[in-house]
C-alpha cells in the first residue's frame, strides 16, 4: 500500500523505483523502531526522492534499491537488530525484553574490579529493573560458598552491571535470572554460553518466577540465532500460543530455580567450598604483648 502510493506521489513509475523485499525488511530492522508505519513511510519517501535525483543525474532507466544503495540512501544504521555474541564470555549474557515495538534481546554485561563492595548500575535502567539487580545480588551473596565464592570478596570487590543502548529506557521484572547469572559468572570466572538466552525474575530464595510477553521474546531470540532459551516453568502453559516453527527452531527449557539456570547457562558447574569465618585477631594490651604478637623476643 505505502510503496505504490509513494511511487505515484513522486512521479515515478513502478519499474523505475524497485525496492526488493529484503531492502524493505532491512529498512524496518535497522532504520525504524515503532509500533506503526509512519517512520517506515518517511524512510521510503526518502528513498523515492533520492531515486528521482539519481535517475536524472545518472541518466538511468530504473533504480533497484539493493543493499548497497539502501546504505547509500538511508545512511548509517540507526538500530541494532538481533546481534548476539558469538563466543562464550565471562559476565556477558543475553536476556530477553518486551518493548512497545515487540520483543528484543537485552545484552547484560558485568565486570568486577578492586574496590569496597559497591554495586554500580548503568544503562538507563528504571526502578523495577534496579530492584531486580539488587535481589539478584543478595541471592548470590547468600549462596556464595555454594558457588565457590569466598564471602570476603564482596567487601573488597566492586561489581559494575551495564545494559548497553543507554538511549532506550529499560524497565520490567523479567531480567533477574539473567542478572544473577552474570554476577555469578563474573565472580567465579566461569564463562556463560553464547548461544543461550533467558527470561525470568528471581526471588531471594532463588526461585525463577513468571514473566509476560513470552511470544514476543521467543521471536526475538529466534531472529538472533539463539539455540536455547530458558523460561520460567510458570510460563510453560503459554507455549501453547507459540507457533510450531518457533518452538521447533530452538530448545525451550522451563526452569524453576537458579540452580537449574546456572547448570544450563554456565560452561561448567561452580565448585562449592567450605568456609569458616576467621577468628578475630587478638589486640595487644601492652608493649610486651605487642612484642610477642609480632615475634620480637
């Protein structure tokens, strides 16, 4: 509907202005981000005007807007679309988000550094998602020894969690499991599988709870080439509404606890440790005691 209208409005004939389906798809994926078609119409109009210009300038009979000409006419890509990391990495995980424009992947990055136990959060995150990170962090700290993490590390290590694409506000209770996985990975040094994505909130006890927008999130995972998706078991009933071609293209695993999540997401299992709080160091009360404390005789 839009393309024939714009072709006519710009004084072009259908055979003079050819926009293949792949180019229209590329325009939608990389140059528009909307619920309707207003921006798409605006971008197609831009292509039509530049086609009129080049038909006269280059003395051409027809112009086909292929990938090369699309990039020339539309400029630098405005949005990322379905790009995930190809290698297993420590602290990098793919979450799934439901936005006004449908499903999308959500890359979550975590790094650690020497510090005083501070947690930094960046990426234009709203209050609900910040609370998810706080709950995920508390869960990891409460189970530290099971993950092979010595508790004192929390007092001398800062953790920074970042969700790229800061221009896009991010909210909603669906990334807790991914946040907890990223924190465990960065503190243990165990990489996260690159071809896995997940969605689900986490409680302080490590339960993975239900989320919304499952269909849109699974479609986003499929577009991104994800092979395995972890979803809350409470959402398993929603799989009845998912098209068969989506369910057959990837492995969808319902989970109930973070133990199950970590077993599937990490490249190897954390090794639990025994930990006993060190006894307090005795404080010297006089000079002779101080000499004995430091081995002076």
